[in-house]
């Protein structure tokens, strides 16, 4: 009784500290802080004591448990505190087992928390209720204290909740067998649920297979349930042979129709062998058929999820490919127009000037000379236009040196102080490099034109397959990709490579523009001469 | 004057050889790739090497890198780099060793053979010649930064022409002023940029450029 109050008080303290801690109260320093730090671990003391007491009269265990707890508190208070939930859970499981022993007819009386448990009407149910409460508390503490294993519990819970929608994977379905087996052992199928007592491992295997198979059938698919049943058949058959060969090392009470009753005399071992062989043969005959059925069983939730994912991916790819082709076509149209109106026209003019000069040369050499000078001027202008055009298609430094130097050259050409922080451990493939280059160029052009900024900062970094570029300016802000075509074009250009653009630009600034593109890096270029 | 030419396009290479020969230069080697260029520069030790930035084997900036390597082995080896485009980044790399004897021009400057041969001679003499496009970009970039805002417009013009590698006489002619006036402007520029005075044209240009490049 006293112990129960202490236990509840300590659990209450933990809950209080957790709730207070969540509000972010600073931890007091000095002695109070130390007490609070160690206080966590002090909780281990009553729990260890109770576990030892309830272990059933093994008095020698008590000092050992207390000693262990004390050592844990002194030398590793924080990890020890993390073990508290396991103490509570252990007590809960102990309660369940205690209730079971009463159900099996035990008559010894044991104090369990508030209940003086024993045979009779006040025996099992209150103990079970208390154990259930402790179990819930233990689980809550486990999650709140983030003890080892909390992650697994969370993942399993999430998975279980999700399984209603998506089903569970085959591996998890198979994992159910040991889990369910443990549960069955713990609860004791004796006459707990009115089940037949387990007399032989074969019955346990059969129970497990059926139970797990049913679960799989509910949550997953017929194919997996059939596979499970198939595995059960093979295990059962093999078990028959194990009994036959290794008797009496392997304890056997019953196997199928053979009532061994702990002695081979009451039945012939060969009947066990025959039964095992029949089961094995059936299993082996069924195996390929089940597997074939399994492989062709299409409405598998996992496959369906994959199919959904792939469909989405195909939609994205169709869209971005469409955009990429559109962009490329528009780009080609622009180049064609620029060439037609620019360099081509200049070359025609040049040819005409030279032609006229040739005609004038014998009669009026001076006029011819003037025309030649004009032709020279024409060719110079044509070159300038071609140069600008080429720069727009593919910046020369990018072709020569790669992304980092191209960005350096871009920064030098920007009429603002640009701070560079380029951390690229390798070379970016040219198509991606080009997209990133033009994105940064667009960002810099915007900063120069609109932002009224005094300084710009460009940062490049790369980690786990993701290239990240950030352009920050101290301008007036208010940039929006939805307005204007520049940033929208950048977004489309990046989408071709599954890249994204994010802009944060509150009115008044600063503007932060982030580009992220998944890509691989090759080894850095090595100077060849 | 002994010249090495590196240009991978046959027509342009032959054109350059013809042009330079016509102006009395002696072309001791005309090569088409970066390794050949490096060998020619180191073996022939020409008065000036005329180098296209983009050369085989990788057709990127092999010519520039070969020229820089040659200058690392022979400090101050005069090199005039020609290119279809000019980049401040490459200009900085060429100027980084502060040894002078460097030129960086657009290819179409060849059209004006007078100016082109003057530039070659200037580089061979240890001067620094930058393409007006590079100079203009430098000026734009720094026009808003503090020390350059102190210059008068006329001083700006003088500074730009100085960076193109022009002598005081040439600047005077270009701006239609007397040489003395140019000297006065130059002194003003150096005072405003806190640069030490020096008689050496090239030193002055390098100092200015180092200042702009910082």
C-alpha cells in the first residue's frame, strides 16, 4: 500500500516536471538543480524495490536490485532516468502475469499496488485493471521521456494507424508472428480466454499462423496470408521430424493425432514422422503455386502506392518536359530572330559595301576606301551582336571553368559589392550548372534593377545530393515570383531538373532567394597544362 | 620583333601571320594548341606571345592557362591574350602577378591594325593593355564605391584610358588636351586614390588596376 502511494507520487512528479518543462522554465542551478537532476533517477529506487518484492519471495534479489539502482543513479543518472518507463511497464506486465496465475488456480496472496490479490472474486480483475493503468502510464512516460525504444513505438503506432489505409508490408506481417506469440505466452491461452491449453509447440505454431494469417488477411492481402499459411505448414512438418529425431531432447506432449503425453511409449514416434512428412510434402507441393499466385496478386497495397507515386511522377515529368520544350523553342525563336535582324543583316550590309567598293575602286578609290571602312565597322558590330547572343545561350566562363568560376565572373560584372561563399566540392554537370547560373544571373539582375540594394551575398553549398544556392540582398524587398516573368521563368527552368525556387521578400527587405536542385557532383576539373 | 602566335582556326591564324609580317614582325612560331603554345613560348622566348583564349585540347580556356603557366616559369614573359569575349575574371588572373607585359583584347581589335600593333609593342615593352570593354566594366562596378566618386568626370576618362594602356601623349591626343594637362589629371587621380607617384607608366596602370580589382 505504502509502495503504491510512493509509486503514484513519483509518477505524478514526473508528469508535473514534464508539463512544467514543456513551458520552457529554466532549470535552476546549484543544489536545487542537482536534486532535480538526480531526482529523476531517484524514482528508480521504489520501482526497483517493488520489482524485487514482487518477484515472488526471492529476498536475495532485493539488495542486488537496490544496489544496481543506486549505482545507476550515482554513475549515470540521466540514462537511469530513461529506464523508469521500463520499470513501470515491467510492473504492469508483472500484474498481468499475476492475474494469470490466479486464473490458473494459484492461491498464494500477493500485495499488488492497492489490491491484496488472491484467489476469489477480488483476485484477478482488480489486479488486471491496475496493471492496465500502469501499462498506459508506462507507455506515456516512455514516449515523453524519449527513452530508447520510444522511436520504435511511435513508428509502429504511426504505421498501425496508416495501415488502415495502406496495409502493411510483408516483412511486418511476418514480424507479427513472434509478437503475437509473445502476447499469447504472456496472457497464457490456458483457460484465460477459454482456449485449449497449449500442449505442444505444434499447436502454438498453428495458433500463431492462423492468428497472424487472419491479421494479414484483414490488413493486407490474400496472397500474403496464403504465403504465411504455407510457411506455417513447412514449419509444422519440420517440427514433426525434429520430434522424431531428437526425442526426448525436444519436449513433446502432443503432435497432431499422436498423443505423446511426454512419453513415446503411449504413441509411436513413426506416426509423428509420417504426419510431419505429409505436412512437409503438402507444403513443398503448394510452395511454387502459392508463390506464383503471390506474384500475380496485383491489388497489393504496396504496389498500388508505388503505382500512384509513379503516376504522379509521370504527370510531373510530362509537365516539366512540356515546359522545357516550350522554353527551348522560345529560346530558339529568339536566337533565330536576333541572328536574322542582327548579324545576318550586318553581313549582308557588309557584302553590299564591299561590292560597291569593288565597283568604285577603279574610278573613285577614295569613295571605295570609305565604303571599306564602313564594311569594317559593320563586321565589328556583327561580332558584338554575336558575342551578346552567345553569352545569352551559354556563358563562356561556364563552358571554360564550370559553375563556381562562372558565378565569380557574374559577381565581378555586377555593379554592386557581392560577397561570395562558394562551397562546391566538385563540378556540377553542365545542364544543371547552366540552369543554376541563369537563375542566379536573373536574381542578380533583379537586385541591380529593382531592389535598391547596397550589397549582395551569394552562397553555394552542397550536401546529400542537393545543390543549394542562396542570394541575399539588403534591398527594399517585395519580390514575388507570381508577378513578372523573370522568376517564373527561373522556376520553370529549375523544374526541369526537379529543382525548386523559394523567395522570402517581406516589404522593407531583406530578400532571400533560395534555389535547390538535386544533382550529382563530379570530381573537380584538373588543370590540363 | 619576334612573335609567337597561337590560334586554332586556320584562317585566323594565317590572317594574323600575314598582318604581323606586313607590319614588320617576325613570326617565329604559329601554333594551334595549348601544349604547342607552351613549348613555343618556353623554347623560343619571343618578345611577345599572341594567344587565343580558347584552344585545343579541351577547347575551353586552355590558351589562357598555358599563357599563365609560361609566365609562372618565365616571369614577365609578355603575352597578349585575344578572345571572342572579355571577362574581368580572366583579366584579374592575367594581372595577378603584377609583372606587367600583359594584354587582353577582343579579337575584333585586330581590324584596327594601327591600334593593334601599338598594343603588341606596348605589351612587348612591359606595358599593360586592357580592352576598353573590360575597363568600362571595371569603371561601372566601382563607380558607386567611395574613392572613385571623388574623381571628376575628366579624371574618370583619363583613368579609363590609362587602364587601356595608353601613354600620356596618346591620352592627350584622344581627349584633345595638352600632355601637361593629362599629367596634371593623373597626379590628381593618384592623390585621390592614395597611390604613390611613379614615372613608370606600367607601374601606374598596375597600381590603379590592383586598386580597382580589390
